[in-house]
C-alpha cells in the first residue's frame, strides 16, 4: 500500500488529524470526479438525451456491480438506497409480523438499529429483546443462544458496533439463528470497507450498508442486500415510479423490477452512486484484506499505547478476531464529549464521544499515518495527566 499516494488522493487529510471515519470517511478525489463527470454530462448534453440517459444508467449499474462484488453478492441482490436506515426499514416494514414475534437486538445498537423496531412495536405488539455485548467471543455466542426462542423471528445486529468497534462473529450467529428458524439482518454501517466480506459465505439474510463511512464514498448513498431466495417474501412497503417493469394502470396488476431493484423508486441522484462506485473501486484496488491488515495493526498498537497510560482504559476488544479500526477508551475524570472537544480544540483531532458519553472513539483507517497516531497518543496522555492532577 502506497501511503504517500493514498494521502495525496484524499485531499481532506491535510487540514487536520482525521480520526472519525466511523462518522464520515474522507473521500479520495476520484469520488468527486465521478460525481462531477455525471453532472457535467447532463448539464452539457441534457439529462434526458437518450445517449446521456443510457450512459448514466450504465454507470449506475456498474456501481451496483462493484458494490455486489465487494459484498460477495449478485447484483440482483443489491438495491441502491440512501442509507443504512432505509435498508433496515425495508425489513422492518416488509416482513409479515405477528403479535408476539420476538426480535433480538443488542445493548449497543445505533439509533438506526433501534428506531425501525420501536416504530414497528407501536403498530404490532412484537417483543424486543436486548442481548448485552461482551468482548469475549464464546460468551457472546452463548448469550445469543440463550436469547433465541421458537418465537424469535429476526436478529437485527450491528456487524461492527459503533461504540467500541466490536466485530460480531457473523457466520456463527447466522448459523445459530437459522438453526432456531430465525433470520438475521446486519447493520453494516461500521463493517463495509473495513475488511473482506462475503455475504453468501456468512449466509446473511439481509444486510444494510452506507457508503459514507469506511468506504469514504460520500453522503446520501447506501445499499441493501437481500438474499436471492428471500426477495419475493420481503414485501415492498414504499413505492413509486421505477419500481415496476410492468403496470396495468387500470387493474393495478404489476410486475416488480427483478431482484432487489424493486425497493428503489422515484427519481434518484444517480451521480452520487457513481461516486460510491468509484469509492468501492478505490477500496478494492487497495484490497480489503490489506486494509484490514494495516488498520488492524495500527489500531492494535494504539490500543496498547493508550492502555499503558495511567487513568486510561481501553474498552475496545483486544482479541484480533473481534477487533476493527475503532479504538474506544475512557479517561478517569473526563466525559467522552469533554475529551472529544479537547482533542479537537487543542490538537485538531477529529473524533467523537462513544458509549452514551462515557467514552471517546478514535477511528483508525487505512490512510492513518504514524505521526497522527503519535499525536493522538500524546494528546490522550496529556489529558489523562491533567485530569489526574
Ligand atoms: C452502527 C451504525 N448504524 C447506522 C448508522 C447510520 O447509518 P445511516 O445514516 O446510513 O442510516 C451509523 C452511523 O451513522 C452507525 O454507526
């Protein structure tokens, strides 16, 4: 991996010390290039000119193919949506819920992983069960196993948690759930782009992702995976033009678009999906295995450095199998927002508070360099010393 080239490609890295890819990843110039190119084409030749429409559609399909390849999926299993939230809602509104159905969540879900279920529960009396997470792989599986009952219909889980970067053993959880007749929806906000993914191998039922974090692919772009054999059973809840291939305007008889395209509707900002496609291609050129290895090694070093500072406790897992680039920690005597604000004001480190304000989260990415890691470590040491004084 050529770090100098990567850092030249990502213009935003010069302005400050970027440790919040878990919030929004800084994009390589290729992303804006792809978006600009599509808008220029439409502006110069007319968005409705047949060759322009064809070209925009072809680039959008190429983006879908790139995303599918990244996920180990077929293009027909991928809908281009706006966010993780949209994908979660496709499942929350599209399954046939009955009173008493159980949904298993964890105690560390993002609001996006909670709201679709709280909303559903206001309409249908489903039961939500919260499994407390732990940084111990065996114990994790035991807790999920203990929560499953014959009434469990779905597990809705962050593949990687936003709070401390814990990476769930996805394949084992899916296997366990399927044995109990339950399906699994993963919130992939913090996973996609951090390590290689093969959704067919994991055998996930549904997977919702965004482009704006670890793919560094710009805002307002996401995708939703649904396994091929489940598409017809997952009802379309919101719809509009573009979702059908045939429609009888009088009888209402319709044929949905093939595969997961049926969950897309209405006019869409296709150029931003070209930006996402460019981001995926960029990440694939670097290699998700290389990204995982580099960010994993750097994050591991940072965790060890921070853990050695008196008054600092690392709350991210140390087990490499459960780890990602997310490094969360606490400083005795300071809240997460206080630490994040001080890191920004005094060292221009961009990060965020975590664990409901008790901790601070640093996101280590493939583009992070040693100078940034030293700045972060020394800044945390300074704050911890001042807090102890
Ligand atoms: C775990 C997790 N899920 C969901 C989201 C939100 O995703 P979106 O804004 O694409 O719905 C985030 C971050 O914003 C997140 O960290």
